[in-house]
């Protein structure tokens, strides 16, 4: 069994943390850089530990509860009203489509 120790921890440099912070548009203090260098290195070390586990022949676990989605069949409901009648109630219409104000600029 592979056990995690600080000696086999993934090496992450201060520059790596600063580059990640820059990509995320974060400004970090010197204390935060030091803190995150250690914390992210520990996370990467744990990922290395997980990658070392032999999973050959194991089925993926997609969910644990045993529950499944309950689905209903799609049914078309005819409300006996014509499209043209519905379109009369709109504040604006263009080429048979509902016209709305722009949402995104």
C-alpha cells in the first residue's frame, strides 16, 4: 500500500503559485503565497497517492444510493387553440416569432 509522506509530496514552487494566481486574476500576499504553496503541494501529493492505486478490473461507481431517475413519457397535449390565437396576445411579434427586448448587450 502506498502511504503519503511529505518526502514524496509533489513539488510546487512559489513561482507556480504566483502563475496560478495570475491566471485566476488573484492578488496574493506573501503569507498567502507561502500558505497556498504548501496546501496545493499537499493536494497534489494526495492526487499522486490516488493515481498509484491499482483499479484494474474495477467497475466505475456512478452513484451510491441505488436510486434511479423516474422518467415519464413525453405526451403531446392538444389544448384546442390555434397558434394564431395565441400570437394575438403578444405585445410584439415578428415573422411568426415572439419578439422580446434584447437580454444580453
